[in-house]
């Protein structure tokens, strides 16, 4: 019997690919932000708000990742972003190789900031480095303030957490301070911004942060 | 939860190793999976038994899973404890300033080929 010892971490190749993407984009002065959340938290609407706020200053593209359909890419295109719809073929997350294929298919020469709208899922996307410079997670008010306690990893790997749908605060038992405390316990470096994508409220600190990160590249 | 995704990674990685070593058939692959890696053995095996047929080199490969214990460390009293039993709270001093030492692994340990008889 022949045995080959590998002792190989399954995520290793993904990490190498992700680091390669990150460096290549940085060399080209392009910022990539990976957006994660549950389905229905308002990822697409939030991205539309960000595109509006950055229009005229930065050219924005979005990699829309879903298991199926292309409604999100159409919405982004209508709002002035360059968009490509990727189908993950049943996979519950984006990985670095899929991101690279998406970037190649999209063509990034004419864009400054690329968003990955990851598959709506709080578990798997957190495990796979996409090569983005910033991880941004959206927690919407109707989901409840307990999500950071239940799904810690996605908040641990996030640089920014948006509390979306704060216009619905009155209807739901969402304790904004408790949610913030739960996130900061997991990840003391996380920046937390409450927003309402529907009412276009609270986006200034996020936009300033994105612009600062672009300038730092 | 993402057993199917990681299964494709395993197929891809072992196929690559087989090619590099001139092996045309793998009889078994052994994985090391930490207790808190989020992977469920039964689901992984189901995914494997489906995905292995996609490649000739793995079509009959048996999956062997070795689970590794999850161990956390307490910053307050500097002791180790079982993560599965006690979670994030140290059973010795009750402190919450703890972190995972090991138990999040997902490694391909080895692949094996039986001698032709």
C-alpha cells in the first residue's frame, strides 16, 4: 500500500488565490468590498445608495452572486453601476476562484470600486476569503439583535457592520446598543453604522470610510 | 453547512496530488476535521459519495474522517478546556476571555493506494 502524507489545509489554496487578487487590485488602485448578510437584509438597496453617493467621483461595479436569477444585476445597472450576475451553481458562498472569474468576465479597467454582493447567507461566506480589502456585513433590524450571538464568524471577519432598516425600529424589538455590544465583544475593531437604505439615512460615515480606504490604496 | 463546497475542494486537491505523483486511482483519502469546523461527518460523506464520481481518479475513493478535539484557552487562568463542553466560558475560573486553540481544522491528512493484487 502506498500512502502519501499531505497535511494540507483545504482553505490554503483559496487563501493564496485571495491574497493574489487583493494585491493585484491594490497595485491597480482598485478597492474591493465583500458584502455579506442574510437574504432580504437590503444588500442590493444599500449598494444602490452607495453607488448614488459615490457617483461622479468613483466608478462602481458589482459582482452579483446568487444561486440563480439576475434581478439584482438589473437593479444595480438601472442605478448606474456596472454589474455582472454570477450564478454559484448551488454553492452557498463565493470563493476566491469564483471572484477571479467574475472580475475577469466583468472587466475592471473602467472601474474604481468593486463590490461583491455575496450569496445571502450568514454562515458559509464568512469562511471563504474572496480577496476583498474590506468585509462589510449588513444586519437588518427585522432579523433581530441576537444574530451576532448566533452567527459569530461573519461578524468576527467584518471590518464594517451596517444596521439596516432602522426606519423599522419602532415595529421590532431590536436593541441597537445590545447588538453593537455583541459585535464589539466578537470583534473590537468593527465599525458599526446604523442606516436606512430605504430612507437614504445614515450613509455619510460609511461613504467617508470608503473614500478614505480608496485614497489609502 | 457548506459540505458540498469543501467536498469539491477535496476532489480538486487530491486529483492534483494524484497527477503530480503519477497515480491514476486513489483508494482512500483521510481528512482531519475539527469538532468546531462546522462540518458534519454524515453530510460530508454523502456529498463525497456523489462528488467523487465526477473524476476518474476519485470515482471509487473511500472517505475516512478523523475528528480532532476542540480545545480553548483561558487568558485569565492560563488553562485549557474542552470547547464542546464549556463553550466560551472557562470552567476553572468562570472567565470569558478565552480563545480557540484548535478544533477548527479541515485538512487532507493523506491519500492511499492499495497494491494491485
